C-alpha cells in the first residue's frame, strides 16, 4: 500500500501516478493532500482512470484514527 501525497517537494503526484501506471503497480494507493479537496478528488479520479487501485483519500492533516479506520475498512470484518 502506498500513501501518496499529491504535492511532493520535487515531483507532482499526478506525474508519479503516470510512473506507477507505466510500471504496472498493482498495490493499493491512498491519496493524501492538504490542498483544495477538489484537487485531491481530481487526483483520485486520475488514479482510477489509469487503472490504479485507489484505496481511499485523506485530507491533511489527518489524524491517526482516520488512518486506522481506513486500514480497518480495507481489511474487512474481523
């Protein structure tokens, strides 16, 4: 599972999505950003359009509990 911040210091998250698609990344991706939620939703839609497995989106700053809830949902019933 990859937690991807849409805005990284040296690379744009959308550019990284293209690289993940090119290398046929088959793990799950959680998109994260402190930017405008609209941009985060556009990035998530781009991941889906590229055939990448979007596990969820998190607005930053996110709390530990939000991450735990997401991971628990992905794991399914206990």
